[in-house]
């Protein structure tokens, strides 16, 4: 009887312990449910931000490109384009030869009073001096398809690219006018000197322009005629409108004139992923916009014939008294054709 009386109590205790075990399960399952909900939340957040563009890198990508091309902001040199997109390598070799020739100093006449035995020694000494003083021109690779940049380094840093290129082009023009056959390179097209460089962004350009341009087209500069030559390649970080606005802030109104066809000073702005180049060039029209190919190529004979045909016909003199007028048969035949 005592054992049977304890059975209900034992059943009660078993019943109480079972709900407690079941009730303790939810706290253990709560972290698992939260962990399962977290990926869903992240997925929802990722889907919401999928339509937003990633912010553009500050300047890291451009710095990496400059490092690979062995280019540092502030370097200067010569930017060139080619007639054929695949001819940048051969055009670079032609340009190296022309620039080195333009950088050579005129040598004094040799002293013929010395004996011939020392002539060989003098020649060898001069060759050694030339090799030691040979300007260093470093290629920065192909900036864009069919283009390139030669950086002035070492002894070449003493030369201003604009002066060297102007001298080179005028020499080529004089040779062509004298012989009509001077063809220094069949691949080189435009040879553009870059005297100053900065990063291709508007703030960097504004700072550089304020340092360079006032001496040429500023308030204290002599009145002149200027124009802007702007070109961008493979980048959109700098627009022509923004560049022109910066230049207009520097050029005082009424002091200098603008002539895009034949300026006395051309402000050249060359923009690409590596740099923004700035130069103030002279003889822009005379040197065919620094286009070596156009400078050393004869005019199209068809254009010359068209110009001659468009010229007004010369008046025919009236026949003398008693003479019979004779019509030019050759012209009548050509007109009939």
C-alpha cells in the first residue's frame, strides 16, 4: 500500500521534469535561428546595394600605371603619334635618332697645325666624350595604341623639350625645302614636346597652369595671340571645358587675342592615363601643328590641280585691226569632253 501511494507522486515528478526539458530547448535553438537569419539579412543588403556603383579609386590605379611605365609626375619629354598603329616601335627609333641629333652641340673646327700622328688620338677622345655626354632618353612604353613617350633623363634633363623639338622640326623643314625629298621617318606623325606634367585631374592641372601660364598669357605678359590645343586619350578624368575655364581665369580679357589658325603661342594640353602634359609652343602653324609627316610631305597634286582649275581664267587680248580672232582649239576640245 505504501508503494502504491507513492506512484502518483512519482508520476507527477516525471511529468514536471518533462516540460522543463522541453522548455529548455528554445534557448538553445535561438542562436541557430539567428545565425540562419544573418545570411538572409546580408543577402538582402547586398541585393539592395547591387544597383549602386563602386566609388572610383582615388589615384591608386594611375600611380600603379606610372610605376610600371617608369614615369614620375614632373617628368618631361616628347609625346609622339604614328601613322600606323603598329609602328610605334620603329617610330620610336627614328625619333631617338632625330632628337639626339638636335641635342648635339656644334663642334669647333679641328686645328690642322698639329701633326697627323695625333689625329687618331684626338678622334678617339672626341668619340669618348660624345658617348659620355650622350643624352639619356627613356621610353615609357606605349601610352595609347600607336603612341609613345620619350622621357628626358640624365644629361637630357638640361634640355627643354619644346626647344629641342622646334629645332628638330625646323631642320627637317629646311632640308625638305632644299631637296624636296627629305623624309626622316615614314612612321612618325605628331611630335609634341611636354615641358610640364601633372596628374590628369582638374585640381592638379589648375595648380600647374597657375605656375606656368602667367608668364606667357598673364596680366604682366606682353600682348600676344594664343590658342588652346587640347587632346585626351583613353581617359575622361579631365575635360576640355574645365581646362578652358582654368585658362580663361588666367588670361585677362582685352589684353591677349585668340586665333586658332595661326597663334603666336599655342597652349598644348595632352591628357592620357599617365599624365597631363602642358607646354606653350611657338611656330604652331609654320610647323604644321608639329606634324612631322605633314611637314615633310609634298602637297597632293590633285589638290594643286583643283586649285589651278578654280583660279579665274586670264582674259584674252582683243585681236588687232584687220586680224581674225582664233579660238583656242585645245580648250574647246577639253570643254567638249
